[in-house]
């Protein structure tokens, strides 16, 4: 095997397949090495990209119970650790650029108290829902540090009513869909306790049976397959960085903190979006991704136009030369990769992490919609509807073509580390679309909790407002879509500061116009909330609705 593969994949040269499954490293301490996406995200985090270091998940929830909320959350958190022990793992750096998860079985009640003190916070100060999520994500430090547990819980009163309940996790340990599944388990336990059910005390030590192996090890299925991945890495040609493709996007700076915007589509507009998507045989994710790309492209060219003639001419020249629009992170469907025994969260061994792909959308179709002319153009001209559909069809074909076979997964894994320098550079300086993912209809996840309580005496849990996740303080834009009570919700995030706010402001205004025109209902899409939070977590939310 060529020497260069050793430096690229040191873990595959020095460890066994079994090392990617939890084993008792010392009495009461279980460990396994990270692999694939887990390790790649850790390296992103070491590059000080805050999109990689943490993940925030929150919802506005009403809780009616005999016990006070703090006591309930304490019990929920203990039971959730027993059911999903991965949340109580810590991450540690080893030699040669390797990392591992470690889990320590509580030896006494004081060990449990120490963990609770480190991971459970109840803040009595009320916050708006979106401000709370944004504050959490903008104040998080990296989870890739010795001693910090994979997941923490923060709760506070919500100014809109009820409580804001937020889980925050290391992004290398829990991804977006994993966060949804984790929140499902959290609400299941909370609802049961609120209704008066009694849980037995955990028998600590039994939970280690549910510690999950590395996803890549499960997909590979054998030590030979991991060696095969290293062999592929050695034989594949060097990764060609598509730098010229995104050079037309004007570079921006982002300040500390984060910017978050919540876009809401009316029930009628959401129904129309589903109908149009069905007619065009594409998914909601396809539509939103395509429209987000168009909105960001349009916003970038408007930014260049504002900077002046010679600069704009240079940007326009690069725009016409670009071959592809690069989205660096396309979440892969991990369920499609897994053997059947791992395809259910309730099987006792949840796999919460993911793999990802870099996707390239042809610029040819984008240029048919967005023109770098010298005057401010309308979003979609009267003859532009079919051109917009062409972009969405391109996105659909590209996302649909991602291969989840074992061989393709091994190849993608072999390539994952090669993309890191390019992706780091892209996310630091280029305000383009990083990722758009869709949770789907959250009522499918929380159907037993999604009905209003008929009276204050009816004990239980009711989710009132948007369930969302995300953390992104890079220059780029990321978005998460979900549906609640028949209405589509899109939470968009980017890094903070004045330029970050301006980037988001321009993008959101155009995204709303593109979405309304695509579904044919003016006014169906609105900006519900716009939040700007600094890294200290002080409330510096700005109301920018009037400017949009």
C-alpha cells in the first residue's frame, strides 16, 4: 500500500475492525474509536468551523404535570441516558490524529449527580423560541474536548408560553435526523412522567449493551472492508478541488455569534407546494434546495452589483465560466446504508451519526434563471417558470443518484478526508448554500404529543411551535425544513455580525419571492422571526421585517 494512504488513514493501519465497537477498555469504562463522518467532523471542528462543533435542537412545549418542571426534566434526563447511553460519552484525542468515544458506568449516585450538574441546566429567564435556539448555537463551544459529554439539556420558560426545551450535542456524535430521534425519545419519557407513570431506577451497567458502533464499521461489515476502503483511498486519483466553480460568489466576513431566520408557509401555501411537487415528481427537499440555490445566487450577484462596475464585471465573468454550484454537505440517508437490525431507533442500539456527500448542480440551468445584468432583475420573469423547474429537476436527479451501496459507501468514506481543506476554505469565506435538509412532518414523530390539552387538569405534553435544529456560524447558509400543523417551516442560519445579518436578510427576501412564485400564491410565505445573537448570549435581536 502506498505510503501516502498511511497518513490519510492512520486509523486503518493501526486498529482492528473490533476497535470501532465499544469494548471495556478498563473496569467500568467502555470505548470505541471514531470512524468516517465522525472523525471528519472532529477535524472540521479543530479547524474552528462552528458548524461542525455542535448541534442545537429545540421546541416550544407545554407540560402539565403534578411535579415541577425541573424535577421532571431531571428524571427524564436520567432515563434518557439509560436508554441512549451514547449521550453520556465523552470524546478523547489519541495519537496519530485518531479519536475515541468513552463511556463510564456510574458507580454511585454521586457519579450520576456529577453528570447531571454538567449536562442539565434550567434557566428561569424567559426567551423567545428562535432566540433561544440561536443563543444556544451561537454560544456553544466545541464538544470535541476532553470531559464534555456528547449531549446536554437546557430548558427555560418560553415568552410565547410553555417552555423552551433544547438538546445540544456534539455534531460528530449526533446529526440532524439523530437529533430528531433523540428528541422523540426525550418527549416519550417526559409525556409518560407527566401522565403519572413511574419508572424504575436504572440498573447501571446494563445500558452499555446499547452503545452504538461506528456507522462505517456497520456498513463495511468486516475488517477486510475497512482495509478495502484504505486501498481505495490509495488508488483513487487526488481530489480535484472545484475552486473555480464558486469563485463568482463575493467573499464576505461574518462576525461572532449567529443569525437565524424562520420562514413560515401558510397551510394553503404548504398544500400547494405539496401538489406542485407531486406534479413535477420531485420532493419538498428538492424544491427547497433548488429555490435556495437560486435565491443565494441572485443575492450574491446583487451584492456584487452594489460593490461597483469593475468588481461586478469581474464577478459576472467568473459566473459565466463556472461549471457547477457546489453544496459541500448533502446528508446521506443512513437508514439506506444499514443492515435491517439497525434500521429502527428502538432496536436498542441507535446510530445517530451520518455520512455526507459533496454535490454539484450544473450552472447552465441556474444561469437560465438568474442573469448578472446591470439592473436589478425581477426574481422570475413571466417565461422563467420552466427554467426554475429545470433547476429543481437537476437537484432532484443529483440527490436521487447518490449511491448507498456498500461499495459506493466505502468509496465515499475513502474520499471524505480529502475534501476537508476545500470545504473548510469554502465555509470560511463563501456565503453560498452549505446544506438544506428536511425533517419532514414532525407530527409523524410526535403524534401522541401533538394535540392541545383539553384542560389544565389533563396531564401530558403538547408541542406548540416549530421543532428545529441547527448550528452554523460559518459564512455560508444552511437551512432545515419541517412541517407542523399543516404549515411548512424553514429555519435558516449563518454566522453573525452586520455582514452576516445583511447576507441573511437579502437571501430570505429572495427565497420568499421564489417560493411564492413557484407555488403560485403571493403572500403565502412570510418571515416569522429574525434573530441576531452575539457570542456572549446577550439579547441583541434585531427586527428586520420592515427591511424585507
